[in-house]
C-alpha cells in the first residue's frame, strides 16, 4: 500500500509552500514533493522583486513573518519605466529577496508544522480512479514510487507536472499545455559591479529598441553594488529574432556597464506564463496554483506574490473541502472565485495592456513617455489595474501633448474601452460552474482571442 495523506503538494516553490503551510496550519496531513534536492528548494531564476501587499496579507492571515535579514537584498520604493527618450517613476513598495534563503525559510516553517518533504522526487504521472485524481507517481533514487492523497495540488511551475498528465477535457477551462504565444522565455544574470550603481531601492525597466517589442531589460537592485539584470520575450517571437537571447541581453547591458565593470555571480533562464489565469483552476481531486495555473501578471511578470496568495487560497478551500468530503471540481469552486476575484480582472487588463504595448512598439512607448501622455498617477492605475478617469479637458491636453502622433491616442482610447469591458466581465466570474462555458465564450469575444 502506498502512503496516504490528506493532501499531496507537487512543487516546493512559493505556491507549494503556502498551500502546504496553510493546510498544515488547519491540522491536515500534507506531503510536499519536489524534484530538487532539499537544500536547493526555493532557489529559482527570477527577477527577485516581491511587492509588499501579498506578504503583508499573509502576515495578517497566518502570522507568517515578513521577509527579513538575509532574505532581503534591498527594500524597494520606486519602479521606473524608461526609454532613450525619457523616463517615468512610480511608487512601488516592495523588496528584492534572495529567493533561495527566503524559500528555504518557508520550507522550514512547513516542516515545523509537520509537512513531510520528499525531495529529489520528480513527479511523472497521476493516479486517477473513478474520475478523481487520487495521487501521483514519482521517481526516487531510480525507483518508481506512488503516493496518495485526498487532494493533489499542482504547484510545479509553468510546465505543470500534474496538469499536463490529466486526461484531455478533464476540466473545462484548464489547459494541459500552453502555446508558445502564452509563454515568455527569459534570461537573467546577478552581477556585482566594481562601483555603486544608481538603482538603489528601485526596479528599473528599460525599453531597448533591440529587444523584441515590448521587451525591456530590467535592472533590479540587490544592494548598493549588486544588480539582478535580465530580459525576455514571447517564445513565439523567437523564430523571427536574429541572434541569441544572451547576445541581445549582453548588447543591451553593455550600453550601461562595460564587461570590465562587473562580474557575473549567477546566470540562468526560465519560462513565464503570459496570459490571464486559467478559467478553471480546479479538477476532480485537485487544484493548480502559481505558475502552473498562470497566476502571473502578463505585463510585469510578477508571479511570486500571486503564487504565495494562490497557495493560501488553495490551502483554505482545500481544508474546507476535506472537512465536507467534497473534493470535486465543483466542490473546490470557491478557490476559482478567490483567485479570479483577486487576480483575474487585474491580469486580464494587464494582458490587454501588453497587447497594446506590442502594437505601438518601443517607438510608441518612447513617445508616450517623452510627451508625458500618461501621468504618473495614470500609469500607476494601469499597472495596478484600475480604471483611467479622464475628463474632456484632460483628453484635449493629451492630444496636444502627443501631436502629431494622434494614432497613439486613438490606440489608447480603444485600449481603455477594452480594459474596462474585460474588468467588468471578470467581476462577473460565475458562482455556478455550469455557467462557465457562457462566461468564457463572452470573454473570448471581448478579447478577440480564444483563451
Ligand atoms: C527570469 C524570471 C524573472 C522573474 N521575475 C520575477 C519578479 O521579479 N517578480 C515576481 O514576482 N516574479 C518573477 N518571476 C515569476 C516568479 O518567479 C514565479 O511566478 C514564481 O516563482 C512562481 O512560483 P511557483 O511556486 O508557482 O513556481 P516555481 O517557483 O517555479 O516552483 C515550482 C517548484 O516545482 C518543482 N517542480 C517542477 N516540476 C516538478 C516535478 N515534475 N516534480 C516535482 N517537483 C517539480 C520545482 O523544482 C520548483 O521547486 C520571474 C520568473 C522568471 C523565470
């Protein structure tokens, strides 16, 4: 007989540790499997930026301590968007964290609550009985093993180790795989400079003409002499781009720092899902959380906070379902409502914003910034996913400022209309699972794309 737990969590990144931690807090038995060695869990190629809102909420809800000490590389107060034409700065409280140290602490907190961690254990398949996922199969020290749980939570990142092994059509709105236009490939380096940099307390996005639109190179502070620098673009663009990502990245970086001014401490690549969350994140016997459920902001690629919050929501709803004994797709529906309520509208609006940035390209973005087409307040609204309030006077001023590039103004007018429509639609995410197909059809019509 294989071991039996209340919940099996696949993946020990932020989504996995928060799912496990929340369930264990409510007294459930949890096994967490990760393909990495125990001491490597949490270590991830990332930009390392983390906004304060998610960790503050989790501190209030679960008493989890905020990132502190060595877990924090720098405390952030500003986000700057720049092109060669000029720059705009927004207020953006947060941290850059050491993913490895912070991730290891969260893992320890899970173990302190009794979560069983099975490391070096790549999950390869799912156990399905009577239409429900009842466990997973994995490799351990060369042997095939299996483990069972009343609920299986897929927190294994963009690849979706559980999700991709579900039968076709297992849960409407949850896809097994992502097309290349919904995945960004990325490359980043952590560099140490031989002098202090100018980005202290700041995350800085520079829209460079040589990076595929609307691509930017990011400079995220890791303390006075260290920077996390990287770039990325949609995988579907890769075929039309000349040169490797690393080469394009280095060319952009070397416009600011010459090779003899820094050394590379760590480098690596990664994949980021770029779309609004799946329309359904539950299935009979389980859920998907974090990157596995596409809980990443499509414009900013911010997924760490949403993964932590998603894990908390999954743990809460799974705990209730374990009490009532209904772990069906419909029984877990409350999780869909929490995630779509928190991130659905915001990430769908951001997805539209991204489409428009692609349309106007770096040149358009430069014009918008140089002519101050958006105020800092409006840009903050866009990045925070709020409606833009514009009176007639403000619109006329904008048109004058952007003269003779009025095409851009019209483009943004259309974007604003679409953003508001999609926000309102996501606010109406159905309570009743039977209404999901109709909701999806209407959403696809609004987006002009079948998601
Ligand atoms: C280059 C880059 C830059 C980024 N920058 C930022 C940023 O600055 N700010 C931000 O908020 N977000 C950023 N993100 C996104 C952020 O890293 C993710 O959204 C976040 O880590 C998602 O957490 P997760 O727990 O869902 O997945 P992950 O952190 O990917 O964790 C998944 C875990 O599952 C394990 N796993 C995978 N497959 C299996 C398997 N088959 N069996 C067992 N275990 C498995 C992995 O080992 C891993 O531990 C960036 C991403 C990349 C790639």
